[in-house]
C-alpha cells in the first residue's frame, strides 16, 4: 500500500512565509491543495513579489515527493528573496514577463503543467501574460489567476478565452473578495483542452 503523506500543520498557512502572499487564508490553503492534488511536474509562476505563493507551492511539492518537480517564478523586481529560495527545485528569474517565459521553459525542461498568474493586474499585462503562457501550457495543463474579481483581470481573462479556442473555463473556484470599493481576491481556473476535447462543448439544445 502506498504511504499517504500527512496534511501540513495548519499553522503553516499562518506562518510569515505564507502571510507575505497577498492571499486570504482560504486561498493559501486552496493553492496548496490544487498543487497537491493535481501533482504538476513543471510549475510556472508569473509574479513572485515576496514569495509567499511560491513557498506554498513548494510545500505542496514536498508532500508530493516528486524528485523531478520544478517551479520557476518570473518577476523583474521581486520585493524580497527569502532564504528558502535556495531550494534546488526553485528558480527565480528577475526578468519581465511575458518575455522571460522562453527562458523559464528552458529551466523547466518542458511544457508547463500548472501556471499561476498574479503579477501586474492591468488588463493589457494580464492578457499578454496569458497569451505568453498559453503556448507553453501542456494539454490538460492549468492556468490559475488570482484576483479574478478585479475588473481588469476579469476582462483580460474573458478576452483571452474569446481569442483562444483551446482553453476551458473552469470558473471561479474561490469566491473570497475584498470589501473595498474595487473588488480583489478570487481564483479563476482554466484548463487547456486535450485535442479530443476541443469540439466537446456545445450548448444543450432541446427540440420543441
């Protein structure tokens, strides 16, 4: 019988390493759970900031016990470089996105299974990051957006889905949002459809 890895101590999600992520507690736990459950081998993060989300994803990789798992984060001006960034599975590229994505793929050694986008939230930047990531995401790979309730992010993702026919909108998977006049927070998940999926989604029609 395969040994089951224990759940992390929940205090981990309140640790300083995690609190620097601009994520609610539930979003931290959900990000961990997605990486834990989907078991991606090659992860790309666009927007490192202070590294909280990177630390959460690395903790999930620890639990998955994947020797070949890799995480590359892109940020031209990271706020900090914590001591754990010396982890051999992790690479921080201090370069702009989406221009640095080809470099990230060289480091990862193949297509991306899981991409987390939480960088510049202006519509044009989110759209550019989406397009840059789209062609390097593996079939059945995922793109996860943070701050999906933010209007520019929402418009960029909607536009991206309209322009690309090979991604399936899994919808909002976290409904946390700030109470500020401009809403923040929320996760939205897209999956790159395998070739056999591309024609599978049609509105249900009922004969009259």
